[in-house]
């Protein structure tokens, strides 16, 4: 799985506490308090993001992508840190903010500005718990699957996101699935979506297809385990045809359009 968010934010908590201790030793007690608070917040986030706990609702993100005032105030050291870190990472990266995987399906990172949003008024599947819904996307159809970075949506959450996205594709609307950088969480959901739409036969084939278009993706064992469970449930469930019917409708509509020409 590699280094996860729990370890990274845990290191941030330790660093902040070290700065707090040093400042207090030199008599800067008042100046040291923000570092103590940042350390406690980071420790709380590190624990909540651990796979055994996995509590993304800790940050309080609403279904419409907004954060309540109490969450912004309480978790500001973490929320603004991840935004700042995201800006630095994008500045140093040459990767496109989003990639079109197939017609009407995009995967990418958090759309911090209008130019980071795919064309065509896309329906948005947001796989982050730490980023707010961008104000410039307020008019877009929106579905939130709050998930910690380096963690995976639950199979049931993948199922709901895929079902919602399939309905949007049935309406001929493009779909944009994003997480922080378009490497893990969003790729996981997009793999399932490609399978449901009939673009790929299985999630492993879908992953290969996405990697061809977006080489820097990196799903981990948690993502793959969730997709495996989603696939097993989809194959064993009598309701699996509900998702497959969507792809059939899309293909049949395309066939009708061609026959009418």
C-alpha cells in the first residue's frame, strides 16, 4: 500500500509538536500555541484516516460539497494545508489536470479553477473528503463520495457513484470523476464506471485503459480490494442488470441514431 495519509499526517503532527516544544523552551509560549493546535488536529486526522477506523465524515463535508463553519474553524490547519500542498504539487507537475479516458468520461484532480474543469458542463463525482466543491462548479450536477487520500471508497459507495454517473451518461452528459490529483480514489471509481458502461470487461482492463491515457495513476491494495468486492457483488447480485441496462440504453440509442441517418 505504501506510505498512507495516516503516516504522512502523523509526521506533520510530530513536526508541529516539535516546533511547539522548541518555541516554548525559548519562552515564546503564546507563539507556540498555534503549533500545538495544529499538532493535535493532525494527530486526530491521522487516527481517523487509519484503515481500521476510516472515518472521513470527521471533517464534516456535506453532500453538496460544502464544509460547515465549525469544521472550517476546527480543522483549518489540515484543510488549508492540503490546499496549499496541492497548489505546490500542481505547480511542480507537468501532468494535465484531467484526462478524457473515453468519450464523455474524464478523470483528474480537484478543479481549483475553471480551466481545471472538463468542457461540456460535466456531471461531477467528487471522491475527496478534504477539498470543498469549487464555487465555479456550483451549476454542475454533483455527487460526493467522501474518502481519505490513499484510502478507497467502500464497495457500496462505488456502486452508488457508478449508478449516478451512468444515469448522467444516459442523459448524454459528460462525467468528471476527481480526487485530489486523479491518481487513486477517482481512478478506482472510474474503473468501475468503465465496466458498468461496457467500455471495459473488468476493472483490471479498465485500470490498464486509464493508465494508457494517464500514466501516473497509482491505485493501491485498498482500491483494488474494494473493486474486487464491488465486482463480486455486481456479478452475484440479481440487480446487476440495472447498471448494465444503462450501457445497453446508451448503445441502443447510438444504434437508433445511426439507423435514422
